C-alpha cells in the first residue's frame, strides 16, 4: 500500500489554503482512460498502368491503359465501388513511359480484404489508410466517465492512507481528449483513444 501511495503522489498536487482561522485541504488527481478502436472504413490507393510487352517476359503483351482501367472498374463494382467513387490523384510516366494514374476510393473494412486480393495485370493497390470515426459523443462521454472513476479510485486510496475523507469535486480540467475531428486516418487497423483529466477533490478530516 505504501508503494502504491508513493506512485500516486507523483500524479497529484496536495495543497493547503488558509481562509482566516480555517484551513481547507485539496487534492488534485490525474484520471486516465483509454479504449481500443477498430477501423470501420479504409481509404485505398489504386494505381493503374498500361502494360508494354517486353522481350524479358515471354508471355507479356501490350494492354492499353483504358483496358486495364475498365477491367478494374468491373472488378471493383462487385464490391460496391462505382467508377464515380474513384478520385484521381496522380498522373505520371513510369520508367517505360507507360501511362499511369493513381486513384483513391473508400471502402468498408469488411470488403477490404477481398478488394486487396483482386489480381489484374496493370492494376495494383499501392496504399491503404484505415479510417476511424471519432465524432461519437457517446464514446467521449464513456471515456470521460472512466477517467473520473479512475481519479476517484486513486483519491480514495490516498484518503485511506492519510486517514482523511474525499469530499466533493471542486474542479475538473480536461488534459487530453483529441476529440472533435470527425475522421482520423492511420496506417494501423486499430488505434487507442485516450482521455485524461485532472480533478480537484476537497479533503475532509
């Protein structure tokens, strides 16, 4: 218990304020909460390049950019991705001077694996970013309550050690929340959302 007290004291400020003949004691505790979030959508980059026959590959043949593109559209449509969902982002020349373009589109996480397994000569997925919706007010409320309970638990531990009762909450200050952004992009398919608050409790003899 003494070891626990020493650890918790690192995260709190214990102050005394004197008003006339009375002394009021306060304790400030840091409350933490976190939750693992799983992506529900993904932003996929698809690069389409016309194919040129080469003497170094026996079965190679010319495939026009339009043919590769149309084949990709047909395959993507099987998973609910329409041509209008593609946003062109890059137009460039490869080392062989073949026409190449890259597109972004968004898909549900449930169909991502199937789309990633599509095999088309001249079409390749070159980037995947996972998308997280962090605008959910219920999630922020859940984490804030968990952080408050964490602070209360720590405060009670301190109070028991110093034979004082934890009184009412005098102040709550949000230290870390990172809420407010509707969509977060990440290369990882899971992220940890954290919430951190500082709570000032009144101490009662």
